[in-house]
């Protein structure tokens, strides 16, 4: 397989695994609360509204700290480099030193706390409108995060690096939003590097605590995997006459994720050899 091949789903021993040759690589295990979700919520009956209050609140709350990242990815590689050079030159010496230290000491990483319960926070938001008991929703949300941790471990990579997670989530949501356009690993690697520089430049991001970074990191993965679960699993189990509608609905949710992370409409998101590209409006 080459790096441009699309994600394909495989059923192995009753569990859905997604095998790909390029990032993203979300893998879905058998859900403890999946049957309850399928029988009790509107998604299994063919209705998906990505702009209702549930999603509006959950996505805005999650992505609020990073919704200006788009400003760093517009234009040609040369123009972006020139803008970055100009920004760095204009920085007060103290801020420039802080940025350099942030990059040198892996500032996009955090030390996780066991007391942080991101799954419960998101579950409360979703459970009310989805008519699913919060504890069952929490089980699903927590499993979505656990899958990312396992994947990171298998790749000998940190699950607690926001730049890596953002690159993963951007490429994964792009895949689902476009209905299967995979992103080569070489482009994702460039995006990770660019995101580290972008986040290091932002004084608000540099000031985030470990707890804030952890909640953002975990929420981003859970919301990304929620869209992927719907696209890969829920849509396939929906009634035949609703299947396309459900699949399209979860594509829209992936687009909402992209907008939340990048601050621009998903239709403007693209990739090239320089990593992420934000197209003109």
C-alpha cells in the first residue's frame, strides 16, 4: 500500500478496526455502551443535526483556545515564512525568549492528571439532548480516548502532545469531511512541526496550564472519534433508507470539528507538500 490509499474498515472478531497506510489511523473497539446508543438516540434513526445546541456548546467550549490558528496557514509557503519572520522580529525580547524556551522544552506537551475527567464533562453535554444516560455516554467517550492512547503507544509517540494531537485530528476530520481523502504522513509530519511553531508564538497558548492542555487534548480526540464512529459504524447500521443521510451528517460533524480547530469553514481546508493550507475565502 502507498501513502495515498484511503482508510478501509475491517471487521475482526466483532470489532471494527480501521487500517490505513497514512494518518489518520483511528481504530474502534467494541463499545460497552454502543447498543444502548443505537437503540436510544436519534443518530441510529437517521437524523443528524451538527448545529444544534449540543454540538454548538460542546465544540465552542472545546476549541475556544485555538480558534485563531488559521491565520498562520494562509498563502504560499514563502508568504507564510515572511509573515512569521516579521512577527518574530516585532516580538518584545521577553516574549521571543519565552517562545524559544517553549519550543526547546516541548511546551505543547503536558503532564496528565488522573483527577481530570474530560469524558464526564463532554458526556453531560451530549447526554441531555441525545437522551442517553450520562454514565453510558461517558463509557463511550472514555473508550474513544483510550483508543488514541493505545495507538500512540503502539507508535511509540506521546498521547500528551497537543501539536501531534491537533495534526492527527485535523487530518482525521479532513478524511471524514471529504468522504475519504487521505493525507500522506509526510504532510502530517510537516503540519506537526508548523503547529508547534504556531502554538509557541501564541502567548495565550503558552500560558495554558497542564490541566487546560489536557482537557483540550482529550476533548479534541473524543469529538474527532465521535464523528469517525458515526461515519464508519453508526451510518452502516442505520436503516437502509437513512444510511446516506446519516453518513452525510457525520461528514458535516467532521467539518464542524475542522472549523473548531482551525477557525475557518472546512471547505477552505486543504493539504499540500508544505502541510496544511487554508484556501482564500
